[in-house]
C-alpha cells in the first residue's frame, strides 16, 4: 500500500514512524513546506 503524510510536525512524524513498523506499507511519501523537516535529521 502506498502511504503519504502531509506535514512533518510531531503528529506527522509519529504517524510516519508507526507506518514504517507495519509490513503493509510499501511506499511512504513525506510532504512538508520545509525540505529539512521532511528529510529528517541526518546522522553522519
């Protein structure tokens, strides 16, 4: 199942995390006004 989330605030990021735990989600799209917030924190 394809899944998209608009808005990556606290609620959107929690839903995105929960969606990755379910094996039925095959594709996840994250949309936000800020690219940095949609990409998330990068650990290098």
